[in-house]
């Protein structure tokens, strides 16, 4: 029983230390997806504008 409590304590401490980092990584990935989508939208808009002016 004592060994199980020790393992559980180590796991809880690890999660408390890792949680802010994992949250930050998830936030950064969300921002990266937003930037990628905005870049794709801007590129597709510029391609469409170029096509309509040439045609």
C-alpha cells in the first residue's frame, strides 16, 4: 500500500509540473493552425484576384 501511494504521489507531482507546459504547447498549436489557415486564405485570395485580372 505504501509503494502505491509513493507512485501516486510521484505521478501527481509530475502532472502538476508538466501541466503548464502541456497547456502552452496546445495553445501554440492552436495559434499555428490559425496562422496557417490565414496564410492559405490570403494566398487563395491573391490567386483568385490575379486570375480575374488576367482573364
